[in-house]
C-alpha cells in the first residue's frame, strides 16, 4: 500500500497500465512459445543495482509474478470494499 501511495496510483488512469500489461503478456507468451525449453531455462534476476543476481527458472518467475498479481488484486478488492 505504501508503494502505491508513493507512486500515486490513485491519481493515474488505469487504462495505460492495463494496455501495457496486455502487451507484455503477449510478448512473454511469444518468447516462451518459440523455445521448447523455455520454462526450464534459468535466468539471472537483479532486484537492485549492484546486488548479486540470483537464478530462477522461467516457470518459477512466472509463478512468482502470478502470486504477486493475485496479491495486488486482493488489495484492490479490499480498497473497493472499504468504500
């Protein structure tokens, strides 16, 4: 919630974010589609500049991001329930 407040998401139209997410989803889907080993491939992840990267498989990252989206959707549901 603090991050959303700092970013002022309450003052920004949602349409551009949804459009960006849809485009990114299609792009990632296309990248995965062209490689038979896409889900098992390990990639380096850099959370912050200068920190040591760690490695995850593509499927692990997709699962992590799916969980992250679910958390945000729950925050949105809670926000609308409070109004």
